[in-house]
C-alpha cells in the first residue's frame, strides 16, 4: 500500500481524521494525497467564472489544514480538482494509482445521528476503489484483529483481497472470517480459495437474513479493530443504497474502522 487518498470536507472532525490518515500512511511508508473537489460555477448575474477563485481558496484551505497537524515525516501532497465528485475521484485515483481512500463518515457537519453522510455514501456506493471509513475522532492504533464478513466468498476479480493482505501483513494481524448464510445461499458461496484460506485464523458460520444483521449479532464476540466488508449492488450497507445515508442507530459498530473492498466478482 503505497498511495492513499484523503478527500477533505468541512466537518469538525476533519483535522483528527487527517491525523489518523497520516499515522496510518506512516505505518506503510505511503504517500498521502489530501484532496478537495469543487464544481465550476458562474457568478449569478455576471459572465465572470469564479472557478479560479475556488481553486485558490481550496488550495489555501488544504495547506492550512495540513499545517495544523503533525505529518510525522509522511509525504503529504495537497491537490484541488474541479469536476463532479464521483467522476473526479475515479479519474484522480486512477491517475495517482491510489491503493486506498480514507474517508470520514461525514465530510460536512451534519446531524449527529448520521453515521454515513451523502458524500462519503456516494463514494462508497458508486466507486470500486477500496475505502477505509474511520469513525469520528478515532485515534490511530495498530490493527490487531480483523473481521471479514461476507455472504459469498466466491472471488473472481484479481487483487480484490490486496488491501486485507497488506494490512494483515503490516500489523501481523489476526484475520477471522464470518460467513453468513442468507436465504439466497448457494453452495459455492462458502468455497474459500487458497489465498484467503492462508490468511484466516478462525471461521464462523451464521444464519441470518443479511450480512449486516449477522455482523450486528457477532462482531462483539470477535472484538475486531477493523471490520472488512464487500461492496455489492445491494450489500452490507443496505440502507445506504437507498439514499446514500445511513444512521448511527442502524449501524451499532460505528466505533471501529470499516474497510470496504471492491466487489469480489
């Protein structure tokens, strides 16, 4: 894991979130890109474009933001981009060869009961870039135990497990697997390939209507430092797929980071 992207918003948690990202990047010796994306506007009633003003203000904001934390020797690069959020995130991530996006649950200061806001929700929902959602005010610590929760472990995409592999190796972490048997279960869903089998310490099988419910029932027994889930069309964050928002009351494990992998298939 060599390149990490951190989108920055206006939330009150932005500074502590960036400090976590720096600490995480330092553990891997990774380069950190801190980015802000803005749209191009024309000032009402005039023909004067103000995108150059937004770019200048955004760059100054990012540099002040970085200057307010301890970068600990990590290479931190501030970048501003104009364009639509998802398209720009994908293009930037491809151009910079990004391995991971580290996200705040809420990039804006919105209602406290919201766990995952619209901006972060859109990035999780509409991209295939591995993303780490870090709880608000969460202080970095080495990852000791990881829990991977899936309803199907059938893997067809190459390299999809790389983020788990990198984190496990870096921290010498234990990886436990929670296999969830849903009403739509197929026998091949539980066929663990050799790559994953070599990484797993313990496997738990659970019967549940959804992966989400199984995690709520079992994650405390595992006490993970990191929860790993798979991005699916209608997957773990089932409510998120409806309107890009999920509430804290619907996600009780919001005190630990969540690694969202790209789709396995």
